[in-house]
């Protein structure tokens, strides 16, 4: 009936795999949840399983009857119209009973789902059971329909033969009728074709059984009454030989009617409740029971019609109530609509009054409108003029060194016109100019492009090679201070941000033009210090490298972008001469600890000092120092390199003037950290000789 294949091997393989995983310890079975230990749905599930089993057994029995029906149709010689009609009727009643069982099964499924605490798989399994039974039932109904359609002609022929037999039986004498009656009774015995007839298919209807019993009693009690003997066989022959009307198969899957067992039980109950007089009347006239049953059926139908009429009356009453409620709602809406109309009329009248007042003061309104337009024009013109003046100031400050090289009142560029976001991609190298090797770098053009100044000619201590490097110079605060602190040493600042680099270069030009002979020892280059440092400088060329307030790159995945890392320290050690120093300041404790860890781990650097600086309150009172020494180590460990007091730091400042410069807060970031009250960590390490 259903296409399927054997998957027992797959199931055994899965169970064997699960068993092996349990033995090897790769799988652990979870203990059952406490809510499953005391489930309350066992009763409902058991009832559902029992009903499903019962329905399955009934399906099997009906399928066997269908098989017998096919055999009877295929071998007409071994079957009679009466047997076929009875078997078809039995199958129809079985299908009705199966439909009723299916509805009960669905109700049981709803109860199981309502009271179930099991998992989804359990409920899906129950649904699949019901779906499978429904599928088998629908398949059975379709097969029954096909069988009846295929043998429709044979059924009609058998029906005509039965009608002919009825006409012949009407002319027989009582003895012949009794003989035919006994022959018909013998047809109900098990046939040799299918010996399961007596177990699987009931041969007669309960009502027909009663009729047969009444007829036998009448024949035995009144054998000499010809009228009665003639009446009884004829009615019996008519009731047994005529084929039953086959119910349309399309209705078999609908709502089931009352089955045979219920009809029989109700009939027996009515029979038991009758009085002896009624039983005597029924014994004298066997047709009274059928007439009484028809009357009762008509009475029940009338009662059903009356109940339907009562229900319709209730429905009409509810409908009238609903109509009344809708009428009340419409009345309320109408009243609200009237109120809204009145409000709109009042608002319209007030609006007309307002418009009349405005029309009376039209001249004043025109004057106010013209005044507003003039104010807007004046303000916009003033704003445009201020913007143009600022642009002119910027252009004058940028081109001051070229237009007026001898003017002493040259204005320096303003930082607000060169603002750019602090963060920038350090791996960006597009539009960056860099030499292929240090020998190709033209430093003289970068430091002014003029012949040697009087400062470099008249002083033999002037060093034409770049010795100081400020990585990430920002707005050049350290460069301008290094130019005055070390006038005979060249310093270079590296910056990757375009606008900030332009500001530093323009300010250097303006300072050179304003102070003749000065600031020729500093320059700014836009480049990526993480990638192109060896392209600018030779081995062991630099004496000092500064990393002041670098970008902390807080995210862990961006720690590789930090300017001080184990990889970049190899490049810095390559460029620094033995005895050269690395200076780093930061206001981020995590970054300061990172820098200390990287420098301590590198074999070519040794610590010089670790200084913890705090904002100096005395700066407000006119002191030069922006930062002061702090004795709290914070991120630094208590060791010989940590500066604990001001005296020790003073000794270090005398030996290295750069520390004094850093204490004064020479950069914009240092001033910002002091304004916000953040601590500063100064870290100094020295390059040692190669081992």
C-alpha cells in the first residue's frame, strides 16, 4: 500500500555508534530533568496509544474485508448478490466507525498536548501516529471507491436479478416460500471461499435478525393461516433480497453517524421497556416493530427540527441585540458628529475674526516682514565678511615668508584651520614620498634650501646630520623647543596626518621669515614611521628618538598598530647610536606598562629612569614647570630606576636638559592632559652597545 524500504541496518549502525561513544567516554548522557520524573500525562498517552492500536486493528479487519470483496467480485460464480450487498454494507459501517474513532483519537491528541510535559519529539511522534492512521483510512476509502466504480455494472445486474426473484416469490405457496426462506438462511453460513466470514463480517443486521425471529415464531405457531404465511415470506424476501443502497463514498470521511452497535443497544433497551400487552401486539403483528421504529425516528427528527428552530430563535435574538447595540453606537457617533460640527463652526467664526484683525493691521505686518528680511541679509553679509577675512588671514600667514621675507610682523598660522582627527591608519602609504635609500634624501632642501647660514658657518660645532627624531610630532611643540635648546643639532619631526604636517611646515617657514637665521635646524616630513624609517636614516645615525603621547590603540586587535612594539624596537635599535636614548610620555597607564614591558624585554635597551608626573598646581601661580614629580609608583615597580623624589629628578635634569623640557609640557597633548588632571608617565631607555 505504501512505498517503503528497510532501514534496519541504518538503525543498528546508529545504535552501535552511540554505544561505542558511551563506552569510550566521548558522550555523556544527561540525567532526566526533574520535571520529567513525575509526569502526569502517562494516562492520556496510554489512552491515546490504546485507541490508536484499536483503530489499527479495525483498519486491518476492514482491509481483510476489502480483500474478500475483491475476491467475490473476481469470482462471481462463488458469490451471491445478497452476500455482496451485506459485505458492502458492513464495509460502509466499518468506515463510519473508523471515522468516529479517528475523531476520538484527535480529541485524545488534544488532551495529551494540553497535559503533556514531554518534549517536542514526543508530541511529533504522536502527531505522526495520527497522521499515519488518517492516511491509511483515506487510502482504504479511495480503494473502496475504486472497487465500487469498477464493478458498478455487476452491481446493477445483481439488483435487477433480485427484483425478478421478488416478483417470482410473490406467486409461491407457503411451503415454497418457507423452503426459499430456509435456502436464504443457508446462504448466511460460512462459504468455502472465505472461511473467516463468521468472525470478521456480521451476516445480518440486528433489525433483520429480529424480523427473522418473529417470522419463525409465526410459522411455527400458525402453520394453517394462509394469509399470515403469505404475508411473512413476501415481506422477508423483500427485506433480504433487495440490495442495500450504497452510500456515496465522498461522505464516508465526514461526520460519522451512529454505528450498528448503538442502534442495536437502543433497540434492545426499547424492547426491554415495553409492557406485556405491547409485546403481545408485536407478536401478533411483526410489522408493528418496524412501524414503531419509523414513528420513533420521525419523532426524533421532529425534535431535532424543533431544537434547531429554538437555536435559530436564540441566534435571531442575539442578532437583534447586536443590531440594537449598533444602533446605539450610530446614535452616539451622530451626537459626536454634531458636536464636532458645532466646534468647527465656532473655530471658523474665530478664524474669520482673526483674519479681519490681520487685514486691519496689514501695514504693520509688512513692515515687520521687511525688517526681518533686512536683518537676515545684514547678518549673512557680516558672516560672509568674517569668513573671508579669516581666509585672508590664513592665506597671509601661509604666504608671509614668500611675500614679505623682511617683515617682522608676520602672523603665524592658526591651528584651528588645520584640525584633523587624531586617529589615522598607520599602514596607509598612498601619496607618501620617500627615498629608496638614505643617500638619495636631499636634507638641504628640506632645511631651507639656502646656502649655509651664518649660524652653521661661524660655529664649528654645527652638525649637518639629523640627530634628533620626533615620531608623531603633532603640531610641532617639541620641535620648536628643540630648535632653541639645541641650536647646532638638526631635528626632524614625522607626522602622517596631512593637515597637521602642513601646519608644522608653514609655521616653520613663518618662524624662519620672522626670525632670520633661526629655526633652520628643524623640519617636518609627512611619512609613515612604522614602514619607511630605514629609507631616511643610516645605521646608528640618531642620538634621540621621542614618542610623546602616542596613540594608545585601546582595542586588543589593534595593539599591533602601537608605535612601540617588539618588532619596531629592532628598527629603533638599528637607527640609534650606542648611548642614544628613547623618550616616551603617555597619560594612559596601560600603554605605559606596555612600553615598559617591551623595552625591558629587548636586549639592546636598558632603563635610565621611570618618572611619575602629576599636574602642577603652581603653574597657575606663574611657575615654569607644568608637571611635578609624584612619589607614587603606580604602573612602575619599586626599583632603582624609579625616581622617588625631586632631588633625584633634579640631578637627572642637569645631566639631560631634555627632561627639563618635557617637565615643562612643551606639547599640546601635555597641556591638555594637565587641564583634564591626568597623570603623565615619563619613560627613558638607553641604547647599549652590541654584544
